[in-house]
């Protein structure tokens, strides 16, 4: 048995001891995690700067702040989440009682990506802790500084038989999938998601897959252009476009297309100055491989704004493109970078059809002042989530489940959904022995009476 197998075995022994199921234990663990994050804020911010060149405000808002908010929400609501839920019992079982209780699953494997390496590791962990599980984290080797920071925070505050952060040694990504878990929570690309799901199937392990896809953004002719441009730029170019729910492309009404692009240009200057390369508010591409992938996409249309690159800095300017072929790589694969194709339309029904012909996206963005237009698009399309007249913020709410549909993922989390995804809802029926209306062999009852009785189920 190797060291990692021993970690998994020890976690199972610890879980079976029952400590993690105690509500005070869970609350104390959440409080300890919150304090550890607060105490190590500067370490986390430094790591995010080194990995992705994130400035402090953006890093705190999108990584640390979101996680602290989730912890506070969970601490406040966990007692309510843990209450058994009484439900009705069929009259045929008169005298019996029925209820549902949440119970922890056991050992949860959480695999997190590199683009939001702190938040997307910690937020699922919060749900796992609240649900009463033991947890193993496997962070991305592509954001090594943040991975080291997380490992330090967790190992300094929790026993490894309760929460363990796997090393990023060569081969560990595949190694962790060889063990048997009670749940696997994965955030990353669809291609790796398929590998995770395939590995999980060998042990019939349930999974949540938080993937991505090409999230469309519709800007109708009645949209507030100034506000729309500002919010689309924030959603698209934060973290240098490396966000799973960023607007992947914009469908803009022909009547306002030129004015919209001009507003985008003005907004980008306001956000990052006329030279974003020297702005400390703009991020970098994670590595050379992704830089070269994105650079090649710049040849697949006409560059309206930006287009500058610097490999030494892993810099690609905030870029807007048009005259893009719908069959190009730019429009077939998730961009996951600071390149925004803008496509004109004249007929709303035609773009709804266009969206529905493609894989279901993780997010759909609608900019329109007209509720009828908004509702028509919402009802006529399918996506993981919808945000109207804004971008990204729907996924920061503790009150909205976040997750994909179809190829953009399965399962959801955040708030109550996080507690539920790491729990099993156990159904319990307590039958009375004072009344016995059951039907036993040799079934000495007429079919007519049996049919009447079964109506009370």
C-alpha cells in the first residue's frame, strides 16, 4: 500500500468514527477555515499574483471574498439544513411516520482548476465540510503558488485524516483517480471531465462535473449600451478572460453594432488604460501553451480592438474581433481568453435557433430593457444559468444553485446546493405495530378490495 492509499484508508477510518457528523464539529471546522483564510490573506493574494497576475482587488473579490461569504452563509444556515424534514405518510400505512434526514456521503475528492485556483478549491470544500464528510483536494499544478498556499493553510489547521491536500507530484492527477471515494467533485475542461467520469464509473462513484462551454451574450437593440459594455468587459476580460462563465461571444443587433464596439473600446481604456500591457489591473495568460493557442485564434477574423501580444509576459491584449466565420475554431471551441468575437444579427428568432443548435452553455447573458424579449430568450433556450443585464454575478449568489447542463456540466453547488450535493437524503419510515393493515400471503383478499386499499397509497 502506497502513501496515498494510506491517506484514503485513514480518512475512511476517521469518517467511520463519526466525529465529522457532529454539528458542532462541522461548525468549528468552518470557523477554523474562515480564520485560516483571513490570517493568510496576504499569502493567498501573493500566490494569485504570481500565478495569474491578479491585482489585489480582483483577487480578493473573485477568490477570497466569495469563499468567506460562502463560509458565513453555511455557518448561519447549517442547523436549518440538518433538520429532519417530516413528510406525509400514505393512509394505507396509518400510524406510521415518514421523514427525510441528510447524511454525509463519506470521503469526497475535490479536483480544482487553475483559473480561479483558490475559490474553486475552497468553495466545494465548504460544502463537503458542512455536509459532514472527509475531503481530499487535488489542486492544479498549473497554478503552483496557489496550490502551495492552499496546502499550507489546510495542513496547518486540519488533520490529514480529515482534510488532505494531495501533492502535485508527477502522475498524481491520474493517481488520485485510482482510489475509491464516495463522491468526486470536478471543475475543469470537458475533456478531463470525461476522464474523471470514466474513472468514477469503475467504482460507481457519483460525480459533479463543473465544466464550461461557449456562453453566448445577446445585446438587443434596446440595451443600455454604456452599462452593457462596462458589464460585458468586466465579465469577459477579468482574469484575462480565463473564466468558465465569461461571455464567449457577443450577438449584437445590427442597428447598434458599431456603437456597441465603440463603447467597448472606451470602456477598455477606462479599465486598463490605452496600454493594458503595463496595467497592474490586467491579468496574464496562465502559461505558454495557452498563450500560443490563443494567439493562433487571432488570425480567424478581423481585429477591431487590441490584438497585441507579448510571449515573454504571457500577455494578450483585450481583443474584439468581427468578420468571424461561424465554422472557425474561434466559434467552435471555448475561447477561455481575452478574445471577444462580435457577431451581428437582425432577427431574434434566428439567434435563438443558432444558440439551440450548439451545445448547451454554462451561462447565457441577455442585455435588453424589454421583459418580453428577456423572457422569450430565457424560455426558448437551455443553459446552466441566465444573467440578465449583467455578467458573472449570478454565480456569486449563495441563494442560486450554480452548475451546467448537458456538455457544460452536471450537478450544481453554492449555498444550500453545496450542502445537498455532498449529502445523501435518507428516507425513513417508522411503521406502527399497533395497527396492521398490511396484506400478506396467502393474500386472502378480493382484487376489488385490494384496488380500493391501494388508492390510499
